């Protein structure tokens, strides 16, 4: 039996975003801890606020200039913490179709021409969507209120991501 989809958590660098959960990261990128407050007085700590997953795309990606606006951390379903710094050039894949089934998850390493989604068209034809790039999936966003279904997959090069640990 297939498991229900569980949204990963997204933490965006900004000490002024309101949140009920923060991730505090030492400047060295080595020590991570969760908190209910953002301690911005401590200059050695960078504060990342947990944001609603649905709203994260507009906070983290500048689609017009094709760059990451704010550093962010994706906590994948298996607990890995993936840090993407601001100004990184993302690889954005826009997928639309009557019915869309995504085959990858946040944290997956994707090879060039790997299948990443299936799309069912209005004519009931199935299309296979393959990645035009190699990279690591950092965010999969659903654009609400649109029919056909609309997803945005954000990938970055493996050199542009930092693995900073694992949580439960």
C-alpha cells in the first residue's frame, strides 16, 4: 500500500519572519538546533524560520532572475537537512497537465534524462517528463487554483548544496 505524501519542512533565512519553529545554524554550518525563538543577538548563529511549504517558492526563488533569493534549509521526509545558499542558480522545471504524478522527492539526486513525472493530458495521453539537467531536488511546489495541475520542481547542482545533518 502506498504511503500518504508528507510535506517536507522548509526553513528560510530571516530573523524577522514570524514562525512557531526556528532552526538555528552556527556560521560554520556544523551545529544545528531547533528553537521556538530566533536569537538574532548571537552573531555566530544564523536563524532560519519555518514557513508554510505552500508559500515557500515565492520566498526562496526569484524566477525572473533565476536565482535563489534567500538561503533555505529543506528538511526531507527522512530527516536530512539540506542547505541551499542565496544567489545560487537553480534549475527550475515547470510541469503542467490534466493529472500530474511526480516521481521524485526532495533530496533525490536526479540524473540528466531521468524520469521525474508522468502527465496525463486532456486527450488521455500519457507523457513522460524527463529532467533536462542533473542535480538535487530541493523543493517541489504545487501551484494552487490552476487546472490543469501545475507543479514547479527546484533543483540545484550537487556542489551548491550542503548536507548539514539529520533529524528525526
